[in-house]
C-alpha cells in the first residue's frame, strides 16, 4: 500500500501513538483514563482526523473474534462453577515431592490448561491458589509466579483459542484447528520444557533451601506431637499380635480453594434434588466443553461453536443468566473494538506497509537469516505495540510476502507469527496481559501476597524469551496434516 497524504500519515500516527501510550501505561498522569477508554479515544481520533470513515470503522470491527471472546468467557465461568480449576489445583498438590517437583507441575499444568482455556483465564483462577500452595510449603512465591505467567503464555501458543492474537491469526489465515495445533505443538512442548529447566536452574538453591526448612519444621511438628501425646496419655501395654501402638500425626495440605463440602460424601445426598441438579450441571459442563474442543478440531466455525456451547450451558442451567453474564469482561470486548478501528486506521496511512516493504527483502521465511530478522521485528513490536496490534499490523504483509514463495510458506509464516508474538509476551511484565494479571492478583492476594516488579520479571523474562523462541522456531510447521 502506498503512503497516504502527509497530513493523514501524521494524524493517523498521532492517534495510534495515543493508543500505544494508554495501552502500555494506562495511568499516565496527563490522561489517566485506562486502556479501554484509551482504545476508544484513539478510535474516535481516527474518525475525527478523517483517517478512516465511520462506515470503514464499523466494518473493521471483527465480530467473529468478539463473539468467540465473549462465548469463551461465558464457558469459562460455567467451568469455574463446575470446579474445573479446583481439580487442576488438586492435581498440582497431589503427592507433591517438594518445591522443585511442584514448580514443574505448575509449568506443565498451566501450559496445557492455557492451550484450552486461554492464558488469561488460567492466570486469573490459578494465581491465588499457587500462592496458597507455596505458603503452605514455606516456598518462595517468585519462582512460582514466574512459572505460572511464562508457562501460560507458552502453552497458549499451541491453539487458536489460547490467546487473542492466535484468534486473529486463525481467522485471517483460515488455518484449521488441527493443523494449527500440530504446527505449533512441538515448539510449545519444547519451549515449555526449556522454560521449566531455566526456572529450576535459576531458583534451584532457593527451592532446595525451602525444602530443607520445610522438612525440618515437619520433623519438629511430628516430635512435638509425639511429646504432647506422651505427656498427656500413659503408654498402653504392648498388645499381642504385633498391633500398632500409635500413629504419627499426619501433615496434610488444606486450602480453602480445595475444600470439599463434607455433605457430598454421605450417601443420602444423592436423594437431594439440588445436589443431583448440581452434579448434572457439572457433568453437562464438562461434556459440552469436550464437544466444543472436538468441534474445533474437525473444522467447524469456532465463533459459532463457542457461542452455541455458551448458550447450551445457559439454557440447561435453567436460571437467570445475568449473574454469569455479569462476569464477562465487557471492557475487554470494548478495548478490542477500539483497537480494531485504530489499527485499521493506522494501516490506512500506508506507514506499516512502507516499513514492511523496507524490511521484507530481509525477512523471507525460506532462509535462516530472514526468519531471524522477522522474529526480531515481531518480538520488538509485540513488546512496544502489544502482540495483538502487531499481529493485526503485520499478518497480512507477512503472508503476502510468503505467498511469493509457496503456499506452505504462507502457513508457516502465520504459525511463526503466532509462536513469536505469543512467546514475546514473556520478555517483560508489560508484554502480555497474562503477566499483568498474575502481578495484580499476587499483589492483592489475601495470603502470601507478593509484588512481582518489572525488574524481577525481566531478569528471567529476557533470557527465557530469547532461548525459548529460538528453540521453537525450527520446530514450527514440522508436522503436516
């Protein structure tokens, strides 16, 4: 696309600059209106400056993506009510063998869950639980928060529903769900393993020291319990037949997020209509969610599949759905609408196309050097302009350049864009919404609160992002379907 007039380029760049500043720094002193209002402001400026017409602005809003985001949040709410994430938490705590084992579990469970339930959702529901788990075992919070945020980003790269930028790529590229999954899965698994090893290497001593301290406290507690029992109760005579005299007190982990209602363990609860209803709703939520994933994999329309699943859950619940719908992040939907208009207006200036035309000869996906240059551009832009705007700005240009090589190169270019833009979110605290969610949830946690600062994150984020990205790139698109 040729450059527009000088006035349109300047005004469009100003409007996009407003969006970028308020998206990265939502509470700037001169305009503390937040990300959502900032996206709307920049969208309005694009129209007021005549960079884009009102009709073009409405047309640029991608309704399928908004519908998929909305439906996914509704389904996630019902899954949370059905105890899905409580079961994930139980899986983390079950027979844990110390801090290093627990760290590996957090990485694996978070990555796999994020691929199916989005990285943001998993970070929202698992952050507080991970902090509880670390507190119960006297473990440092920072390694587990970094494991949660980084693994959520890496895991979400594997599917079109793992994060918002993958949704954009899936819709624009028309890559089927199975092909998308198998194209990135090897890189995701390798990246998850490498990220986990890096966390263990960086925090091995901290986790080992915590394990030793925890073992010492456990032994002290056992000894105190035995001494207290011996002082209060005289020892009975040794029974015949080698029966056990007494039992050491058991130390078990108990978290309010994992507490089960004791009434559900009694046989008579099955006769209670309300309990049967809850059991049916839980089972139905799991079944239709599995059906939704299967529908994705066979190539059905993702947006309407998710909407149908959400409506099925609402109807079968047979109650006023307003409490569930109130939990949908409508501000996120508004933010995306404003962002679509802003990015569309910025593209109308011709500036992104001109920049890409300059870099395109050095960014071909059929050479190692070209892929390296392309990856660096995506990584930097994802942290400066956020990953979703980067995908919106570069996706079409990258695919058009790859089309000159071969159809297979087009698919690989989209998958590379998905991989690099997603893993780039681990570079800094501002690189991904999932990072910010973990940071805010941890800071406000009622127990074991921790302030994950920008510098705490970047010390691990930079080397992890560069190494994981580099290891994953050669594996992208290696499995064909």
